[in-house]
C-alpha cells in the first residue's frame, strides 16, 4: 500500500505546516482509502501569498526571459525524472487510469519546454514610416501577480499550462489547485523550486475555494485570474473580478458535438468517438458529449460503438489492463445515475451500461459503467447539458446543414468533431461550426501549438500558441520624440503664429 501524504501550504519556497489551520482528507476514488491530508488555507494565508508574489515580481521580471526559460526547462527535466511518482499520485488522487496519468505528466513537462521557447521568439514591434525624429514601439510587459485556479480532472497538465506562460512572461503566480487534487500541484511547485525558481514567484494555497478564492481575486495586487472550471465558476470569478476590472482568462464548460457523415469511415469514427467520450472516464471539457450520425449509417455506427464499449475494462486506475477508472468522487457517480434516469424518462434507450458495475471488488469505488444511449432527441436534457462522465448520447440527422445547425444550438462552444471522407463536407463544417476547436477525422487532446479557447459560454481568452502567452502580458505603446529642438503645431494656446 502506498504511504499516505501530508502537506502544508507552499509559500516563499517553504512548506508552511497546518498548525491551527485544520486539514482535509483526500481519498482514492477507486476504494475510498486515504491518500493524505492537506492544509485548509485561510483567507489571511491567501493574502499573505499574494503579498509575497507581489514582492517577488520585480526581481523576477528583471532577470529577463532567457533566465526564466532556463528554470522552466530544468523543471521539465525534473518532472520527467519523477514521471512515475507524479502519475501514480494523480491516479490515487482522482482515479485516472495510470496509462493516461503517465501521458498527462509527459504533457505537463512539455508545457514547460514549449512555453520556454517563447523567451527568444516573442517580440514587439517598431512602427515604421513615422516623421523624422519620432519613434513608436509596441512592447510586451508582464501584468503582475496572476491568480491561477485549476481543476481536478487534469491536475498536472492544467497546472503547468497556466504556470508556464505566466512565469515566462515575468509575472508571479498564486495557485489555488482543486481541493480534490492538491498533492499533484504541490509536487510540481516543489519541482520548480528545485529547478531554481526564486521564493515567492509561485505560491500554492490549498483549501476551500469559497474562502480562499475571494481573498485571492479581490486582493489589490491581483492583475489577472486564469481559471479552468465550470461555466458557473467562471461567472462567479467574473462577478468578483468586475469591481476592479481584473482581466479573466476562463476555460469553461463544453458540450462537444460529433458529426458522422454518411461517407465516414465508420469503424474509425466509432473508435475515435469512444476514446473521445470515455478517456478520463468522460471527465474532460473537450469530451465527445453528443453524436449526430447520418441516418443511413446510424445503425452500423451504433453497433460499432457498442461493440467497443462492451470490451472496455472498468477498474482501479492502478490495476494493469484497466481502460476506464472511477469518477473522481462518489458524488459524481451518483450524478451519472441521475442523468441516465432523467434521459430515459425523456425517451432515451440504454444500449449498453447505464448502471454501476456489479463486481463486488468495485463496490467501494466511484465507478459507473461506460454507457451508450440511443433514441435520444434534441429536447432530451442529456443532449443539452454538459455530462462530466462516461455517458454517450447518439442522435441522428438526415441533412448535414441541419446537423450543423443543431450542433451550434448550444450555450457552449469549446470543441467539435467531424468524420467524413469528403473534402467539401469537411470544409463546410470547419467554416460553419461555431466552436473554438474543430477536429476532422481525429480527436484530441489539444496541442499547445493550437489556441485552446471557447466560443460563447465556454470561456474568455485561451491557452497555447503565442496568443496564449500574450494573454498573460500587457501590450504597451512607447512614443518618443527625438527631435531637437522639440516642436509641435497643435499645442495650446491656439493662435495665429
């Protein structure tokens, strides 16, 4: 049995013990066993972390991008050296299958390497064709102290995807990780310290968002908030940030459609859709949330999907051979049961799954069988609201234009998927689907070389590419008059010269 962990806050590169703050338990969702206890930070701890980050920011900015990049690259090396340790910790904290956790650690380390490269490639602009003796430059400046709020479903990848561009740009950060997965974030912070990150540049506060979040967001030195979470959480962050007009970068909910045209490679589309729905037990913002299948191939596609799903092995994430692990908490498992019951009440039919597993060995875990629903109509709640779990609704269409219209008829707009062999059909979908990402004949996860952003209520700003770096920077215009003597023809007082 793995040893239990305990952790304090991470402040000024030191661990602050719980003392009288209190702790909260983290339990493995596969069996309910204790993973460890984390410190419950108080509002004053959040404010102290912000003060520390503000004090550290000028010196961190002064080092220059190349020095900051070297810290990130070294941290990537150290993360890879601890790959198995961090992956097993992720699996124990939130249940993810170990194979997926290992890949997530690889992605987390790659984020450090990827963003470090912008230290030598990001540039401003010198405006040309100005009058003699005048210059205008556009410079990128750090925003200051960034508050990062991260979720439990990708507790390493989302953490580094926020830390890396913020710190590379000369900002400092106070990180508030999910209360379900604090240990992964603390391990990453420890790795950055070992890589040479100065004290105060990254502080980590763990605990209840209701107490810590407002203290961070309303702090006078908070320049930017970056959140990955639900749309409801994003709205609450906007509400708290509005009085001080604090910039918000929000990756929020999704309801990704999959469009399967009549000419698609059905076997490939089925395999890809199963992965896009059931990886991480369906707990991903870009997961396939609803599938629109051309009526002539709907039966064949449904059979192919059901056959693959029937072979998926459900079990603990650390057990070799597991395909789908538990949901992150028993409450999430119970939500799946309610969602399926409601969908069936609106006319859906359970093609496969639709219940918790009967295996007694899984009785103490947050498991729910991979589920496929057919006979789903557009007015069914399962086709409208985000499902954060292993449930796949199948719908049909007769006209591709109608399928696009139905796919776009949602308050979300993060990811979308299209399967077709026809170039014109693919191009039509690419142009008309109103989502931040469209995958054609493939699925995610997204690459940092793409801009991961949502339309509508799926978010503000984005991550990845140079635009993702620039979201953490402020563009500054610098006007200089080098002429001697100075002269201007429009100053007051106005009179005939």
